[in-house]
């Protein structure tokens, strides 16, 4: 799956100009990772994090 170059450039510019907004966008994922790590174990949190990142990548790059 190839990402549209214009979209990739736009996302990169937003992250460079507004790093706080980018952190706020991913903070629920960070909190979920930390809660899973505290409640269960580190490896389950890593597996869920990798699955969530893969799903996010799929939904951002899929062809409509």
C-alpha cells in the first residue's frame, strides 16, 4: 500500500508545526498502552500497540 505523496507531506508538515497537537492525537493510545502494561503485562501491551498501529496505517492508506 502506497501512501499519497501529498498526504504524506501534509501530515509531516502538521507534525513539524504542531507537535503538541500530534501528541494529543496519539495520547489515548499511549494511555491504553500504559494501562494494559500495568494491568496485565508488557508483551500484551506491545501486541495490542502493534495491532493498533497496523490498523491505523491500514485505515489511513486504504484506497476509497
